[in-house]
C-alpha cells in the first residue's frame, strides 16, 4: 500500500470517528434537525430496545423521531467508546459502543436513565463527506433510577 493510500485510509477512519462523535455532541444539544443532517437523505435509523424496535426512514422521519424521543429529557449526555471501521471506497461500515445518560422527569420525579448500547453503522461518502446511511442502535442493557433532589 502506498503512502498516499495509507494516508487516505487514516483520513477516512478519522473522518468516520468525527462523524460519530459529532453526531453524539449534537444529540446532547437535543438538536434533532442537525442530528438528521448526519444521515444521507434516504438514511435509515433502527433503534432496538428489548422487544421494541423503532424504524425511521429519511431525514424528516429521523428528525421527527429524535424530537419525540429527546423532548421530555432535560439532559442528554453520550460517551462513545471503541469505534471499529472498515472502508471500501465510498462505502464503510462501523461498530461503536455508546454510554448514554438521560435525565428527565416522570410523574413529577427526576430520574436518570443510563443506557449501554452499540451502533452498527453503514456509511456513505457523498461529495467528499461521510454520512450515516444506516444505523442500527441496540440497547445492550439499561438502568433507571430516581434522583433525590
């Protein structure tokens, strides 16, 4: 592999990591419109939580889905871990661990919900920028507890 090819591979892997991390930062700001912009126009988001699966197709559905999920939350905080990617031309795949902390109110009480999940992603490079073409977000396990004020 030439030095140019090796540099391109490194650049792509860094760009994909930044895509995933920047998406999480936007999620923490609860900016559903910006979140959806990290997906391709016809992107797909599948969220698996135990026996429940939600699927959103296209930026509009993804944006509306994020708005509904994030609206009742006061604080959202994501921490991404390992991120393994494979790049093949303008296509790539990735797998990443994520720890999400969600704080909100339910029945007048404050709760914290900690989600241990993973993302199985498919990426597409469009006009020199990587976007998420498909994301399967799976909750491995979660914990929810009331916070005493």
